[in-house]
């Protein structure tokens, strides 16, 4: 069946969580139930197992963690789904945050044995600030979990949001047999399948169905049934508008690894999440039904497919209609460009796309002009809001130990900078022949080294630098400092443990080894203002 190209049937969302809660596993199971794959792969793939579609990068397969967000576009029912699986690790959170600018909803996965974890809290905060509605999946119910009532309570208290259980787990750990669907007042009992590779067979019936009740005799299961009977109201109280307004999070219990509750989550997510939402721009709010074409780049990734060593810019379409070979204006350069080579993406696989609408994410292949945050449109007045940058907290010098290999080394590094994996800073006064790299977390340096090796065949050496705090600066009432202006006027007084640098947009920054150095610098330079965000002219 082909899906009509209209925004109303588009759903664009991210799966987010603290590391290891099961995002990639859940993504894989969505694909299994969506009919995109026949056999679900595993995150920690052994030799006899398939790897998942979303952890396609070599380093992800080796480590069993997600490093970079992955787009999986597929059709399910009468919807075209643009799903983004994100990495949970804090060191890669800038990528996750960029993805959150491009989606209309998030599925937040929680390990039900652990509850709300630090990264869950941070991501939740970002979603709330951006007004992104959240659907919660309480995963790993096949292992001993915290009592479901406690989990609900914690969600409400810690995140400050009302939690509405859409289903209720029946039993926990080995006794976890299924869920009670509160929308349809039904028990759903599941069978485990080998390795969770196939859809789990399910038996459905009412809460008084003797055939089902006969299978539920463990204390935890009986207790769950009592809890269900005690919950008042149920399905009819569910208020979908409050979900979209970010007042309520619907909560789904299940187990991604065992395919329990996965289809229920997917079906209800698609039913209750919203079609594409508007985005803010210099020309006001741009709505999906606006006939002018507009979109923005939120991610760049190279070398996804070893057969095509090229670069893909991920564009979220905000309004209008995308057609292959159309001409658009690239606002940042003012140039008119032809969008000749566009792809529908599924992990690292691609297919030519001829047409796309608001909500869709298309991959534009091979255009070197595009950077993260850039606007593509046929109306010059539209410029989308900038994608926020993170203040780096880790610094290191990257050396090229093979001078003869300079070209490949530089090519690789430039690509990784373009993707925003790390940033390169310029040291005032120069004198360093290694590149000073800045990152949110140290794992990003490992990714740089591994990708330089595997994608560019370039060796590298990393020397950690001692700075831990970075601030943008300017002299009060003066124009922003740039490398050129500082070479003329000189730099502020820098005590030991402080270094003046310029970021990748030539804005002046100061790096400090610790809080003490920061305080000392501030006392010595009272005419200077410091900021944790880039200072804009
Ligand atoms: N017991 C159990 N294990 C699960 C379940 N879902 C996922 N896991 C396991 O949890 C581990 C982490 O799963 P992933 O899907 O990689 O988690 P993630 O959230 O994508 O991790 P990052 O992307 O690295 O943050 C893997 O070993 C999974 O097999 C589940 O329902 N039950
Ligand atoms: Mg993952």
C-alpha cells in the first residue's frame, strides 16, 4: 500500500532515555511489528545473531551501545513513521538534543528495575522546554522491577508530570506474563519467543475470563489483578489533548526484549501523538500546511554506507512539499541549490525519494555546503532558529603521528568537525601543531580516533588537556573578540591555569583548569564578562 503524501499521516519522533534502558531494542521491535524486518536482531550481537538496524556503525556493534542517532523511516498502518533512535550516553547528548529539535514527540524508555535515572531527568527537561509531548515505556518488566505504583509515583514527583497508566503489568520478573490494557479493559497474556526474534503470540480476554485467570496464580500476578480492579476510572478518563499539551505522560509497561507490550505502545503512540507541528523562524511560526517549502538540517553524517563514501545532511521538512530536483535557497550562503540526490533512510540503507512532506526527514546526499542548523527554503525570509550548542567540558590535543598521511587525516577530521562530533578551537598565540579539540565528554575523542582509523585509514594520537571549564567572553561594552582583533589589541591578563582560545566560529573563549582559576581570572579582570553560552553581537 502506498501512503498518501500529506502531513496528517506523518509521525516524527525520537526514542530517548538514560543509557541502556533499551531504546535500540525497542526500535528494533517497532521495526519487527511494523513488518520492516522479519527477524529482530540483537544489540549485543554474538556471532550467531544479527545486529540491529539502528546500531549500524562499526564501533556501536563492537561496544553494544549507541553512539550516533539513527533515522528509520517506515510505513505502518496508514502512517509514515520517521523514527529516530538516539544515544543515551551523556557524552553523545548533543546529538540527542539536536534530534529533539526535529521531532514532534518522544518515547521515553525507563528501565523499570531502576526508575528515573539522571539522564532521563535531563532529557525530560529538554522535552518540556521545547514542548515535546512524552510517551513513557517502562521496559524490562521481565526482570525484577520496582513496584509499578512506586514507578508511577516517582515519575510524577521527580518529573513533575501527571502519569496515566495505559496498561498495567501482570507479574514481575519470571512471573511477568502480560499486561492489562486499561483502554479496552482486557488482559493480554504473552508467550516468550526464542531470543525475542519473532512477534510474541498473545492471548486476549476480559478480566474475568476463566481461561486467562487460570494462567495467573502467582502472588505477584494476583496482586497485579487486585491493583487493576482498584484503579478507578480507567480508559474513559484518558485525555489525549492533555498529552499533546505536555500535561500528562501516558505510561506503557512491557519488555522490548520479549516483545511484550511493544505493539500496544506503537499502536497507541501513533493514535495519540500529533501530526507535524510548526517551527519558529525569523518569519514567524511556519505551519506544516504552509505552501512554501522549508526545512532545516539537524544532523550530518558521513560514510554511513561503506559502498558510498559520502556525506548525508538530515533535513526535517517543516512546510510545503519536497520534490526531487527542486531548487531551494540555502539561507546561510544565500545560494540556490538543486536537491538532486535525496534519500529515504532506514539505518544505513537508503532509497531514492521523489516526494516528501512536512514531518518527513530526508537525507540529502553529497552536498558539502550544508551545515547543522541551516535552513533550506524557497522563501528567503525564512530562517529557522539556531540549534543550541553545548558548552564543552573536555579538551584534548589530536596529533597526526604519520605526517605522510596528512591529507587523509585532515579530510577525516574536517568531516567529523562538520558533523559536530567534536569542535576545533584555535589557541591564541598559536604555536601548537596539534588540533585542540573540545567535546562534551571524553568518549567523543574515542569516536574521533576510531572513525579516523576505520573511515579514513588515518592513525591519530590524543593528549588530554587539563581544561575543564569553558566560557565565552568579551570586554564590557566592546565588540566581540576575534582572533584578528585580539592580535591587535592584546589579550586579557591570564593567570596560570587559564588559556585564551577561539571557537569554531572565531568567538573568543577562555578555558580554565578548575573553579579556582575561574574565580581568580574573574577577580583579576573585572572589565570582562563571561558567559556559558556564545555571546552574540
Ligand atoms: N531483560 C531485558 N533486557 C533488555 C530489555 N530490553 C533491552 N534489554 C537489554 O538491555 C541492554 C541495553 O539495550 P539497548 O537497546 O542497547 O539500550 P539503549 O537504550 O539503546 O542503549 P544506548 O543507546 O547505548 O543508550 C541490552 O543488553 C538489551 O538486550 C528487556 O525488555 N528485558
Ligand atoms: Mg541504543
